[in-house]
C-alpha cells in the first residue's frame, strides 16, 4: 500500500467517525482534533482578509426572496423545490430553526413569524473541511470555505459534519432543473455536494456578492472582518448581533441583527 493510499484511508476513517459523531449530536467536531491557531485565528488580524456577512433582519422585506433568486441564477442552482432533490445556496428559515439554541422561552409574535436568510456560515473552524476525506472542501486564505467539485466523491461526510444544514447533494443531474443558464459559474454534476461560496468568482472582479446587490432593503452588509475600518466591523461594534449555534465553537463569519 503506497503512502498516498494510506493517507487517504486515514482521512476517510477520521471523516467517518467525525460524521457519525456530529450526526448523533455527541460532540462538536472542532474538538476532535487540535486546532492550529495559525490557520484558524481566533482574533481578527489586521492586514489579512477574512470575508464576512451581516444580515439585518429589520431591513429584510417580509416574503422577499430576491437574494436567493439572484444567488441561484448567478450560480446555476437547479430548481427542485419541495423534493428530496432540492439544492439551495441561500434560503429563508423560520427563526426557531435558524437559532434553535437561542434560549428564548417566550418569543414575541414577531419572532414567531420571522424568517431569516440562511446560508453557509464560512466558519473560521469549519467542521466540514475536517470531515472531507479528499480535501474537496477547504478553507481559503481569505476565510471562504470553498469546494473543488472535481475532488468531491459524494460521500456526504461534510453534510453530516455541518451543524447548519448548509450543504446540498445533487441526487440527479442538476442541469434539467435550470431554466436559464448563467455563464458566470459552471454547472455541477450528479453525485457532488454544493453550497454558497460567498461569490468568490465575483470578489476577484471587485464585485459584491449577488445577494448583497439584489437585496432591496440593503439588509446585507459584506466586508473584511479583519479590517477595523470596514462597514461590517462598524456595525458589529455598534449593534447587538447574533450567530447561529455559537456554542459549537465554529466561529461563523455570518452575523445577524434580529
């Protein structure tokens, strides 16, 4: 057995254990291996980029889905809504599903009805990347948790490891579910996982993510979390914000104002 095959089997074995543990809710995955603080800095580091997003639900129009429509068109996300084949990058979730551990016993009528945009949290300590046996999921230098679809073997360990349900699996060829194709992003194939990529293909062109531009209420702020002068850092300093399941220690890069 050559070294490359041994390394693959070692990672596959760890991924299986990690995925089973996360699915059973036994432990947060970040505790399964020692964190390299040089890779996952716990404090913002000036001069380095860590992209983040802040969603102000107060400015999010009720019933509006323009952010998800723009995202799904931009990235050729197929429309298989309401079936087990559904693929989604950004979608609206009821408050209690988005923040199941918020600890609010007596929610107001507004919170009972509130739906918030949910997506990949691009965690600073992403359990999905640790569970992937082929390194198809990886954290980039700018904090974006990205995917190499060509390396994905469809094992779905990343889906079991993600505590936010932010990944979709292509159970069938996604192309028949695309009404109008966009030339800005490649289509995927059956048997691979996909998710939000923070519009990395737009960022390299100096453009904002599609969801940010499409939001009519200007409810989404995007910027560099490591830049104290950025708009997103100013909002984080000024407003009371929330994160999804912060107790897991994944350090999400998506924040919410409720």
